[in-house]
């Protein structure tokens, strides 16, 4: 309960919200709101009516508990064609996320860690899986299966009209049918970019609301670095499509952390800022070194250094 109270007061501080506006959440209520989903008609209706659509869900549950989203993703493994299902899941959770005022950094990091397990297969577009390559593969296999026979005597098997028709039935018609089915299936397949886009928007919405516990001090910076690494890994897995999107997410994370440092500088000890500066000097952070769209824009590392300098300077002025 102490951890929840700390997060609540931090939320109130960062968002300038009176503490009295948030209704208290009892242990029993928390257990009710976080109970697992039963994936049948009655169970889903119960989840959406008594949990997901209740205001308490966005006030207390969704910001610090992504178990239901993970549960939906896990269930998608049982579906033959899970793409539309997963797309809908992220769409409704992204919409609900808009009603939250904060997101727990640790809980969100745990969710990001699980995403490749469920989404990588759907999002990765490998060369051999394209329609053109698949058609080439079909034709190649048909050719190889008949190569030995026809290479010995090219006219063998088609010297009469009947055997010519048999060749059509055995080779050409099945090949045409297989290609036709492949083309039809490809035409019905939703573009993978739809899923990549909604996942990226969901992540960005969460990053813009993330909070860290100021009492943990240095752990907050470690959390930022882990989140940045997870974003990069999602890009490597094909879940986040473009490097431009990755850069936008890095900035969302950095801006939010800058806001956190400025808002909580009065209770952050000097050793906290020294810890970040020493880490920046000792380690190379790829995400902070990501080039900007234009060369005249402030680099991420310089922005962070300025925020630290600003916070230290204001703390020194308050002492005088």
C-alpha cells in the first residue's frame, strides 16, 4: 500500500491534481478490477462491463497494471489468424489510455519486454514471405519435380494428345490453382503497417504519461535507459517500423523524464544528478546519439545535460 500511495501523491504533484479527486482503492476493489479474463462471451462481457469501462480502471488499474492487455495477447496465440484480433485489442487499449493521467514506468517496461513474444511474427516482413517470392517458390518446386523426367526426353509423355492433357492436369492446373489461392489470400491480408502504427501510438501515449517514484532517485535514470533499449529492440524486431518513429519515441521518453526532473528537483538529492552525469560520461548511450532529422536541432544528450544543469542551478539558488 505504501508504494501505491507514493505513486498516487506523485501523480497528484505532477499533474497538479487535488488528492481528493481520486477515489480510494481498497484491496478488495483492486483484486476485483484485476481478476483474469474468461475468454468466452459471458466472460468478455463481464470484463468490459464491470472492469474495463469503469472509471476506476483508468484512474488506478490501467496506469499500473497491463496484465489484461498481456492476457489478450497471450490468448491471440490460440487464434489461427490473430492479426485483426490483436489490432482491435491495441486499438481499444490505446483509446482507454487517453483517459489516464499517468503510467507506472516499471509496469510499462514489463509490458514492452513481452511484446516481441506476441507481435514479432506478425510484424516481421521477411523477403521470402512476399507474394512474388512465394510464386517463384511454387514454380521452382513444380519444375524440379519434373526436371529429371523431361530432361532425359523432353518429348516423353506428351507425344500423344491424351498424355498432353494428362500433363496439364498433373502439372499446369495444380500450379495455377495454388498460385490463385496464394494471390487471393494475399489480397485479403491486412497490411502489417496498421498494427505497427497502432502499437507505436500506444507506446507514445504511455511514454508521455510515465511517472517515476522520486524516492527511488537513481533508479529512475536506470529505468529510462531500460525503456530506451526496449524501444530499440522493438524496432529491431520489426514491431516499430521506422527509425523516424523510434526517434520520436526517444524524444517522448526524454521530454517526460525532463519534466519529472524539473517537477521533483526539490526532493532529489545532488547525488542523483551526479549519478546521471557520471553515467553519461562513462557509457555511450546509442539512443541519445541517434541523429536528429535536421542538423540544427538540439541533440538529445545536450538537452538532457541542460535539464540537469538547470535543476542544479535552481537548487543552488534556493539554498542562498
